[in-house]
C-alpha cells in the first residue's frame, strides 16, 4: 500500500488527483538546513528523511511504499521556509517582490528494497508588491504554513508575473514527476 508521509492537505489533494489510493502518515520531521549544505541538497535530504521515517512506521506492512516530499522557495541560495510569524512573512514577501525565485520540490519514494527521487525546479517571477498589498495578504493568514510565505493556489496567484515549470510543484507535489516515480514502482 502507498502511504503519504505528510500532514499537508495540499499534498494529499494533489496525490489524489493521480487516482491512487493511499494512507496518510502523520510525521514531525525537523526541517533545518545544515551549515554549508547546498539549498537543493537540503530539499533532497528532507524529502528522503520524511520518506524514510514513514517507512519505519509501516515496515511491518508487506509491500509498503512511502512517498515523502519537500518544497522550498529559494532566492540567491537562501531557503525561505515557512514563516515564523506575520513579520517574517512580510519580510519574505518584500524580498521576493519584483524578483525571480526557484520553487524546488523533491519527491522520494521508498519501499523495503528500493528508493528513488524526482527533482522539480520551477522559476517563479513576482511582480513588484506594495506595502499595503503585502500587509493585506499577510493579514488574511494565507502565508502561514507555506514555504516562501505564499500559496500559489490562493490569492498570491495574482503576484506571479511569470512561471516556468510545474504549477503543482510550487503547490507542494509536482504531479508529472510523482506519476513517473509511481509508474516506475508499478503503482500507476
């Protein structure tokens, strides 16, 4: 059986679009970048750790497969994770304003005898954001719990001047790459 190692309702919604049955594993994996760790490698490591921790929980189930994923916003090699508070969210949005950043998503799929990863990079260009626009968006609560302090599937979609890559990857689970991984494991 396939298990999703994520509490994210967005990831569960996206994975369900592929028409596969899956269970959800509630894990709490620390997400801290190591000193000197390249940003892309950090995202790879976190996705792998989520999948591995999930597999440990379901190891006794024959044929268990666990999908772990991580998505981070990266600007100039700085990882913009989930904002700590409204001030942190506002600061992130100010930094992203008028610039192009990368939304990096990594999907790890593991079983007892096999592991594979898929990597997705999407370039996202934001328009210039005014202070009032940032304040209104932050006050609405949408930045909280979102990498880079924005949800592309919500009101922040209007901030995106240009996108090159995977829209679903920016949301948290690149569906093309995920479907390819699942096919390689015989799930799809």
